[in-house]
C-alpha cells in the first residue's frame, strides 16, 4: 500500500469531499427556502460558513457539469484561503491596525464624489474641440511633439508572384498621382493579398517594415536616398513607395498627433468643468450658509 504524506493526504481528502459530496449533491440541486438546502453550510472556517446558495450563485448557468465542478472547487478553495488569511489578520493585527473605519469612509467619500462628477459630466458637459484649438495647441507646443521613430506617407502592396500586369503596377505605384492611383487601387483590390494606402495619413515606418520578408535595416538611409523598394519571396512580390517622410527627432506633423492633441484638450476641458463645478458648489454653500467657519 502506497504511503501518502499527511499534508498531501489532507489536500486530497478536502478535494474529494468537495467533488463528491458537495459539488454533485449540492451544486446541481434545486429548491430554495429560507432554512432549506440553500442555507445549508458547505464548509466552515472559524465559525463562518459558506452556504450552498452562495456557491450556486458563483457558478454560471448553462455550462457543463465538468466546468461547474472545476469552478465550484476553485471557488471553495479560494474562499477557504481568504477566510484563513482573514482569521490570521484578526489574530495578529493590533487594534489600531484593524481600525479601518476611516479608510472605508475615505474610500466611500472618494467613490461617491467620483460617481457624482461622472454623472454631471454625462449630463451637462458636452465638450467640443475645434480644428483651430488643435492647431493653436500644436503651434504653441511643437517642441513637445518630437518623433520617436520614422514615419511615412505612401503605399504598400503585396501581390502574388503570378498576378498579371505587374509592369503596369510598378509604373502606377511609383507615380502615385492622379489616374495612376485609381488604376493602382483597382488592380490591388482585384489581385493584391495586402494593400495599404496611406498617401494622406502618416504611419510608422516600422509598421510596413514588419511586413517585408527582408526588412530595410537602415531606414534613414533608405528614406533619404531611395523612395521605392521591391523584394520577393517564394510566393509574393512586395512593393513599397514612400511619397513623403519625417525622420525620428524631427517635429511630428499635425496630422500624426492630431488625435493625441484632441485627447489632451478634451481632458483639459473636463478638468476645468469639474473645477468650476466645485467652485459653484462652494459659492452656493456660502450663500445658503451651508458652510460656516468657526
């Protein structure tokens, strides 16, 4: 007969009790009364019991018996450990350390204030950020918008090697103007496996470089001296045309940081609204003598 270490044997015993006695007989049963099956304790730690009803509430409906068993067993184990940890805290902390009423009150105050502020923001604050505001902020804070990586405008096309008329595609994508763009897009929609057109939008160079089978190692050199790149693997031809670029360390163009500036301005208006809300409440409280100084 195999010997089982005492600690391991206890764990196995608890697990078996949970699985066989409680989970099968209790979790999947039904019927609820005030003093009925739902109030029957499953496990007790230090005089505090976990009831069948509490366990049933923790197990989702419409899942398999196996999943229900696993969830219930995990819930019971965590409940036991939490109660044991709380019991140790009660035994080992001083009275001052256990006095958490002030912390609870501070948390309650903070939570209620936050909920009220959010309600006022939803009801009375409809911020708008204009293009002029964005441009003015950008011009006044240009030095804060230095690029940390190279960005580009252009087009990237990934085409199967056997796709037709790729000589024409080369001419169109290198031109990047007028009717050539229209032709390039029509061709790409029909044949390309991947087509990224970012002629008017700025994107990080790394986003395109990641998709190349042979990434461009020296991005800056490529951008300064060669705006077109073609390479292949066993299945595809890859075409990259860069129509404009900005190098890392230079000032980011407005279009690249516009969303970021808008978020900054929206948050600024949010803060100003809440500050004004607080000041209005303060002024009203003084007028109504809700606040009195002694």
